[in-house]
C-alpha cells in the first residue's frame, strides 16, 4: 500500500529595497490596501512619507512585487535606465521626423521651379557641412579625452612610485619627464609648461591640480622643475616631492 504525504516548503529569498529617493532613508515599509479589485500598493518611506505606489496590482501581491513597484520610483540606477530609454526613443523619433521632413522637401523640390530646386540643393549642402562639422568635433573630443587619460595615467604612475618608495623607507627619486605621449601633451620642452599648468592656461591643469591636491592631502609638496643638459641639446622636466613645511 502507498500513502501520500504533503510537505510545505518554505523558501527564503533576499529582496532588494532601494533607499528613499527623496531623503535617502533605508527604512521603507511595503504595503497594499488589500482590495480584491483595484488593489493599490508599493512602498512608503517611514522617515519622510515619500510613496512609490501603483494601482491594479492584484489582490495578493508578493513582497517582491511591492518592492519592484517601490524600486521603479526610487532606485537611482533603475531611474537612469528608464530615462535613457526615453532619450533613445526620443532620438529615434527625431531621426524619423527629420527623415520625413527631408523626404517631403525632396518631393516638393522635384515639383518646383529652378529656384526651389536650387534652394533645396543649398539646404542639402548646408546640412552636409553641419554633419561633417559635428563628426569632426566628436572626433576631436575623442582625441582630447584620450590625451587627458594618458596624462592622468602618467601622474598616477608617479603617485604610485612615490608611495612605494616612502613605504619601503626610501627617498623618492626625481621622476623625469623626457619622452612619451603624456609628456608631449603636457608641452614637452616648453620652459613655461609648469607656469601654464599652475595658472590654468593648460588644458591639463585640472589633472595637475589633482596631483598637487593629492600631495597636500598626504603631507607632500609636489613640484615640477625644468632642467637641461647644459649643452643646449636636450631639456626635460622632473617631478619631485618633499615634506610640506
């Protein structure tokens, strides 16, 4: 003979509940009205009373469902993703509308007189020039970003060298800037390079200031000295550190 036994298995699950978007509190209460129809639920911040709720959620919503409703209105990453989705949708709509406008302008130009056709040709050339300028600006921005990254990486390597030397009980050696892409971007062999960095005249002054601030925050004075070989054939800069006075 066989008999049947029924067991109830309890499953424990971690559910993420985002902090309140308004005040940052993590003390959130998940709730629902308990209606059979037209039920409303979500979450409420116990600190500031901010709510994130939704209607028509069913008569017995799970905590995971209620947390999802709250998170959709309060989790920063979720909100950013949602806004980016809207932006992408808007961009697609704008692209489609611009395409439609061009198609209709093309159709009108084909039906018009020579003057209308000439205006159409001029407009197309102007649009093409504007697009080319945008593409060129984007390419230049990418180049400048890469150069800034190389300069920042160079300064990071200097910071690491100084830190390791001091931690080992050694005096940091002068860090020579003689070659490499980063040095070229900073203004290689320019005796006024340091002055430009210090006065904000260099596009890499923010990276330089960050290095100076790092030194000051660690009790170090960072300096950059211009030097040469004495024969007039070679010059370079040297990064040094010393204790703050």
